[in-house]
C-alpha cells in the first residue's frame, strides 16, 4: 500500500481544500459504520444510559450534517473559484449533470421492479419506499440551489453569498411550517416526500438542504480568500463558531424570538437540533482543518473523501439491499450482539478502504478506455 500512501501537499497551490476531503472521508466512514451497526444490532442493546451507546448515537447524529455541509462547501468553492459567465463556467454545466446523476441514483437504489407489473392500477402508497427522499436526493436539491444562487448572481449582480444565506436560513426557518403539514392532501406522494418524513423519507429538503447551503456559504468565502484556510486562525474561528452554536444556539434562538415574536424561533429553540448540529459540523471542520495544517494528508484518505458517491451506492447494496438484491439487513437484521455488530462495522470499513485503494489504481485505466463514463474531473 506504500505507493498510495504518498503524502498530499496541503498547500495554497492546491485546487482542492484537502481538509474538506478529509471531512467527507470522516463523514462517509462514520455513515457506513453507523448504518451497519444500526441495521444489525439487537434492539435490546440500545441502552441510552450506557455512555458508549450514547456517544455512538450522538456521533451518528452528527454524520449527516457533516456530510451535507462539506458537500456544499467543496461544490460551491470549485464552482465559484473563477468568476466566469455561466456559458464559460464548465463547472456550472457539470454541476447540473451531477445533480441529475444524484437524483437518478437516489431513485434507482430504491427502485422496486414489481412496480412495472402494476402500472395499470398504480398506487404510490403501495410502493412508497421507492419514492422516499434520502441523502442523495437531498444533496442533489442542495447542489441545485447552489447553481440557482450562482445563476441569480450572474443575472442580478447581487453577491452570490446573499442567495446562499437566504436559502440556508430559509431552509431552517421554515421547518416549523412544514413539519406538521399533511402534504399528501396537497401534493402527489413523490413530491410530498421532499417535504415530510411521514412516508419514509429520511432527509426532507426542509430543513436538511440548509446544511448544504451553510456549507456553500463557507465555500463562497474560501473561494474569495482561500489563503485564510491554510492557517490555524481559520481552524480556531471554525471551532469557536461551532462551540458557540453547540452550546448557545438555544439562547440565540430565544433572543430572536423575544425581539421578533416569531413563533418559528420558539419552535426551533424547543426542537433545537438544526443549529446544534450545524455547530457540531463546524467543530469537526475546525478540528480537521487544524490537523491538516500540522500533518500532511495521506492520499488514500483524500481519495476516500473523493469517492463518497461510490461508497454510498455500494454500502446500500451491501447493508440494505435494493430491488435487485438482498442485503445483510435481510439476513442478520436486529440480531447481533454489540461485539458482533462492531466487528461487522470494522470489517465493512476495511472493505471500503481497500476498495478505494484498488479503485485508485484501476480508475486511470477506466478513464482512458471509457472517458464518457469515467470523467477525469469531478465536481463533488
């Protein structure tokens, strides 16, 4: 493994922010182990009074915000690094393609072939799991909002960060307004799933795209002052902001409620997981940025961060299964002891690390032979 463990130079000349790749690697590996243990461990061992289980459960809750936030950061940073008109910005059109791919993959992973046998009297509710909105759908919508922000910026000349901020704030602020609505009375199921968890969706776009857009806001700032990212001041600022949101976001929301009387702020304070987890994402960012400034990043770790879509798709096949295969959950779901579940999680983590390592060797060959299927440049 030596050749692939060469050290990346985390420098100002780099086109990528390597600590964001590390952040995404952290998020995807945490997601994989979290899904593996959650799918397989016997419910009798879910003891919130056990500090180890509580710590694992807390860290698992941080995973999605970190993943969404970092995806928005790297996407907007690469899109906005060069201030080009839309027609000349190659990344704008590649970004549109990436949004389409993410949506397509999101639905394909949930596709139920038996639907094709019931097209005449098709009932959405009978196949509701096939239309549920998951991480890929939500990230796709978030990236689409970044592209919309860039488009609006180009035609109105209003700073793009203004649109990113509006979308980010609105996604969180409107959560109380959409949380308890019966959207199926208003919209067909495939559209309602983007706004509610009632029918199986894990990540409705309100509020979850907010994390992508807060990340996009940071990506914009870094695209204008990238050198700021390569010193410990940046890491400290992110860490301090994260700690403030983690510990004092409730007080902040209560303050805004008292001066505006807007009930949304009161609701968000009483159900404070959004700004709390935004703070956690910034804490993770600050810690990893600090580490990246004092330690050279191994290329394998960076490669994991750049292979999140592949890892996500393969982990769904292995753990949950799809309409075309049965996953581990079918055979061993909710039946393992903590030791067995942890060993299974370690095993699948090692599998993905090796998969990325060998894919890094195979990918150049595939890019040479099939350039349209395996493009050399990536967006996220």
